[in-house]
């Protein structure tokens, strides 16, 4: 059984792009019997539930329907395996989990387990969600529908605490930022360049972070609380995976890095101290600034960084690492060099996308030119009115429109806060215009519901620091 998917609006420089949202919709239409007479004859689809469990006993459950499976119809099985594998991949990187229980498709669970095994196509994910993040082996098992655990998803009421004298910090790959905040007002802020990626002695990063805290503290009468953000995965303030420490040996990571923020907390007199992913703090900053909830923060920079604030205004324990979540389902989609998977967000919504599209636009740059420098060159061309650069931004805008529609299948969204160097300048305007065009033409209900916004200059300078500083509750250690 073939699915005919009409991509009515195609990215100008990437005509073969196959949006995940359209592929999933076509599959679900088959299940509902709205497209294929063959499916109408074979009856309704089967209910499937996927539960992702974490060691802290929280659980996320996703429900969907699949085509009827039988030994006679291998095409149904092939389509369904593709559908469930891509959905599971998205759920892993959105929600996290190390034990997966699947009810309603016993014949496919074993195949999914092989794909996500240490020797399978998703070995990267097996390792990441097993030992690295949750410190126990990843397992995918069948489960009877009646035995499936109930949804038990928590929302963490971190942030929005502005009382007292606070330090906020943000750790990036090229600089570390800090701010001193008194009752919500920034009295000092600073950026310091550093290069932590390939430092194999973790004291470089640890003492650098502490130096940043000292610089902010010098402008406060006292320090009541410290909050921070950084790229990576943090579980209850523990560092589980972070690119800042990619040069550190596994032994040093375990002994010196994993609980470094607990060690820093002791140095600072055990004041309340919270650290979360930078994407979450970005979304929180936007929510606080706009006085709006259900905010998806999306930063297009070195990679794609995402954070989410719930409709109730809380941060969740979900990972929201959508740089590794698929948005392009074509068979020959660009491959992510780190995870080894194809069609994932970082290839479409980051500097990597700009560099990938440069040759397609007819722009000649040295093949070994770093991605940030390629972006600068494209921005210069855009400022000079070069149509080739405009095509790159228009292509990324189409990617973004389809990605937002796809994300809306997994999040409640009222605002999409767009940040990152790819969205700066005239090119950012084109990106937003093209994304809006996709939503208005193909997803009109979402276009009415979701607004794309960019931060003002004040929020760019101080919003992240204030949001990070607001993470801890004074009086709670």
C-alpha cells in the first residue's frame, strides 16, 4: 500500500523534503479509512499505547492507532513500523525515558527493540537514554493494554522567584554569561569568552563557572540563591550529558563533573541552587516577558535548542532535545553526524542547515569554513540583497512552518519564541514570513492558534539571566 503525499509548499532549495507532519497525517488518514478503499474494506485501525517510564517513577503515555496487521499484508507492516519507529524516536527526545512499554502491536515490539538495541540502527539512542541519562539499560517490551501504567507526568514549578539577591548564569560553548539580580532588577551582567569543548581537565570548566559566580557576587550585598542554564541534560541538578565536557574522560566526568553543581552549592554556603537545560530557561524567559504560557522556545544556533513552558506556566522534566527529533521522513534525508540518524531537526533549523544549503544556493565558500563563519558570510550577502542568500532563509522558513505543525501534535502551543543567530537580521524576517505562509495555507487552525515572536533587545540582554536567577525558591535547599 503506497501513500501519496502532496507537499504543496516545497522548500525552494530542497525539493525532496518530506515533512513528518504530512507523512504522519497521510498514515493516520489511511488508518481512518479516509484515503484508501483497501483500508475501508479491512476495518478500523488498532489502538496502540506507548508508555515511557523514568527511574523517578514518572511516566508519559502516547496513544495512537495503526493499520491492521496481518501476515498477508507486509506493506501495512512496513508502513506501520516506520510510523511507530519515528514516533518513538520523537517521544524519546521530547519526553525521555529508559523503559518503554508498548501495548497493541506485539508483532512489532521486538523489531523496535532490535532497532533501538546496542547493535541496532539507533545504537546512539540506546546508549544515550540508557547508561548516559538514566543510568540503567534501555528496555523496550510488550505490555497488555490493561497493564499499561497510568500517565504520571510532573510539571516542575521552577522559576518566577524574583525576591532577594540572586545570581543567574548561562553556560555556552563560546562564552559564559552571568547576572546579579536584586528583587528582579539586573544590577550587573557580563559575558566572558571561553572554549570548554575540548578541555580534558574539568577544573577548567569548574573554576571558570565559579569565577563567573564570584564576578556576579561582587555586585550583591549577599547571595540568597543561584540559578543557571546550560546545554545538555540535567536530572535533579546532576550533569548527565553536556557538550561542555565532551573532552573530559569518562572517569573524570563521573568523579568530578556529574555532581559539580552540588560541589559548587557547598562552596556557596548551601544556598538554593538549581540548574536546568538552557532551552527550558529560554522558554521560561519568554513566558515571563510575555506574561503568556504554553510557550515553545526554539533557538536556531549551533544546533536546534528547544524548551517548553506548559499552559499552567511550569517547566516539565521532559528533555525537549528536538535537535535529534525527526522532521523529514524521506529515505535519503541528510544524516546527523553525531547521532547517525537522518532527517532530524538540527539539519534544518540551525547553522548546520545554512551550511548544507550554501552549495544548493550557488554560493561558493571554502568547504572547510566553520559553520558560524559560513552563516556570517550568508548574512553579509543577505544584507547586500543577494537573492541566493534569501533563498536559503526562505527554505529554512518552510522547514520551520512544517516543523511547528509537527511539534503541535506533541505540545500545546500558543507562542513560539524564536531565537538564535540564524534568525537575526533580514534573513530572520524571511524565515518567519515563510513559516507563517506554510501555516496559513496548509494548517489554518494552527495559524490562528500559534503566534511566532522574537525577543526584544532588553530580553535578549537580560531575559535569560533573570529567568535563570529566578529558578530557585529561597528557603528551599
